[in-house]
C-alpha cells in the first residue's frame, strides 16, 4: 500500500459490510444486544477510528494543499459525518426507549439505521471516487507515506485503544449472523 487513501478505502469495505448487516437487521427479529453492537461499532470504528483519521489527518492536509474546510468537497464530507452522528444518536436513543418498553421505538431505530446506511453508502462512493482521487492528485509520495504511517499506528491501537482488526472481527461476527444464508 503506497497511498494513504487506500487505507481509508480498506476501512470502507468493512463499513459497507456493517451497512449490509444493518439493512439485513431491519427485516429480522430485533436482538437488542446486536442493535447495541451496531451502534458501538459505528461510534468506535466508523466514526471513532475511520472518520477520526479523515478529520484529524487527511482533511487538514488537504486544507494545507488548498482545499476549503468550509465549502466544497471536504466540507460536504464533514457535513455527512455530522449527519451520520445524528442518525447514530437516533438509533441509540430509540434502542434505550425500546429497552424501556416503547415498542414503537423499533420503527425509529430502523428508520435511523436505514438513513445512516443510505447516507454512508453515498458518502463512501463520493470519497472513493472523487475526494480521495483529488487528494491523490495533490499529495506527494512523502505526504502519503507520512499520513499512511500515522493511519497504521491508529489502526494498530498504538494509543492504547482497540485495533482496527478487533473491530473488523466484531463486524465479521455480525455478518456471519445476518448475511449468511442457511
């Protein structure tokens, strides 16, 4: 891997698998612990690890290269991240309401899940096909290697956190439950 953007695209493959799990969950009998696991994985992996790499490393370097953080493609990605967090908050709040007996909250959980799934599917397509190609065109080989090294440290959990592979393993467990046919 010689492009930092490839690391992010690899993350996207796992996030898309989690989205497929979410889409399958809305047609299955609800299992609270799995719904909570989806929220945790989004917050910890998709947002906490992946979006953090973009927001703390990729986007600032793109800004140094002349991209605006207030308008244009980077700003759109940041708005998508914020909207995604709103969907996740809606999922979490309604899971709690469902656990407390509000059976109608299940519809809102699923609406937020499907909203998040649609948003992130489109978001990932925009990043993979447009934003990351723009970054590739302006980053030097040294830029890529520097950011890629920092991404790899984050992925390894070098800050005392959980590694990306641990999150990916958890996504695989859900995929084995919801995406396999008997």
